[in-house]
């Protein structure tokens, strides 16, 4: 039976919801012209009105308060050290959210520093992957630490890339946190379970304002911190429960990883810098399909959350499968391959359908489509 820390969860949810509300209230009273950044003009923008990007601040405040008021618990030290390790990437991400434009290189460097802090504070890193050749190399600690940092930076950045529709990054983080909590509970790791459920509660406090109408966004601080917290908790679970399959962890993070690898492959094939944003992510393709087929561009306020709902089954399916096959490496590995095929086939089919729809659409609709989509279909 779950003996979960409901006081932690309630506190985390309440502080997160209250802080998000206060941030939204503050943003509504200031002059948006005074802000240092304008997300509406960004090529990857999926919203039409200026929106505050400080959901990450509310998330971190909620977790700090929960940790501060739970100092008598056995797992308090682990919780605090996890949050301390997240501070570098949070600060740099917050600077970006406030318009001080921390470059992608600085954000990735900050994620590396945060990962190195976790390793130094907790003494844990990736020990095995279920791949014989790679696992042999991981026996050498310097390589294992470097490999762990590479994965941590990649997943933190991946959560930032999927933060493109109302609720998408939040529900992805919530699903991952709950899946990891379930696996931790099944493995007898109650402290990991409690921390993950506390993180999930804070994410829910954000989601009630983010979905469906996007009153606040996670921002870089929230996306990078979520990626950091969830990845290193998964590493800690693998460290303390060797029977858990690394492929199950891959399934939990399947969606952000798949979307990121697709973006890298797409940009390299087009001869563009990897860090250059575009509007060809899976979720953006879905949203434009919803606009063209059902609603039109003027209904983006509805198309945005509707596209998120269409996308979420692709997010949840691998996560649920991860819980089912957490202790079955063979089945989890086969599931990874199956979902990879489904992801690629669905994306290519979507590109093909979008091309057909654009050709049959009205001239006005065609003009609103992004020219990059034509290039991607070549």
C-alpha cells in the first residue's frame, strides 16, 4: 500500500499553484512593452499573445518550501542535495526567461555543472545501459561520469524542446515523475518515490494554469530543471535498484529524446545549425494540421491545447509501457524499438499529409504555412 507523504504533496501543490497565480497576476499588471524579450516573434512560437515564462520559478519555490518544511524526514538530505544540484541550470534558465538571453551554449554548460554537482554530492552516475559493449566501457568511472553528464544535458535540453504546446511539457514531466515514482515504490525505494511524488504535485500546480489556455509557461528554467531532476532521479533509481531495466528509463524519456534526435537529424540534413529553432517539431506539425483541417489560424487559442491532446497519447504510451516492463529488459528493449518505428512512421506520414493539405488549401492558408515544411519534404 502506498504510504505517501501527503503533507509534502499538498504543500508542494499549494505553493506551486499560489506562486503561479501571483506571477500571472503580476504579469497582467505590468506593461509587456517593458519586457526584455518578445516570444511572439520567435519562429517556433505557438501562441499569439505575450505570456509569462516563469513557471519554473514557481516550481522551484514550491520544491524548496516542501524541502525546507520536511527537515525531520529521513529522505530530507537526498531531497536537498538534489535541489542544490539544480541551482546552476535554474539560475541560467531564469536569466533567459527574464530576457537576459543566456545563449544555448551557456544553458548547456549550466546543465553540465548541475549534473557534475549531483555526481559530487550523491556519488551516483549511470552504471549500466543493458548494452554489453557500452556497459564494459562504463566500468571505467571517468567514461561513466562523462557519459552520464552527456545524457543529463541532452534530456534537460530535450524537455525544453518539447515545451511548445500548452500542457505538453508539463504532462510529459508529470507522466515521467509518476512512472518513476511507481518503479521506485515497486523497488522499495520509498525516499525516491516520495521526492518524485512531491515533484509531480508541483507540476500539477503549474498545469492548472498552463493547460488548456497557457496563462503561464515553464520557460527555460522550468524545462531544464524538470529534465535535471527527473533524469538524476532515474539514475539514482538504477544505482540503488540494479534489477530495473535501463530500457524502461529510456521509455520514460522516450518522447523528449525522440523529438530531440529528430530535430538534430532534420537540421543536419537541411544544412542548418543544430541549435537553430524551427517549426517542424512533431507537436507543431500536429497543431498546424489542426488549424488547416479544422479551425484555421485565427483559432490558435483552441488549436494549441487541442493539438496537445492529440499528441499526449504518444507521450503516455511509452511511459506506461516502462512501468509494465521495468523488470523485463528484453521486453523493454523491444518496446523502445517499436515506439521508435511508430514515431518515425507517424511523423513522415504527417509531413506527407500536411503537404497534400497545403496543396489543396486556400491561398491565404498556404501563405501562413512555414516555408521550412516544403524543404523538409524534399
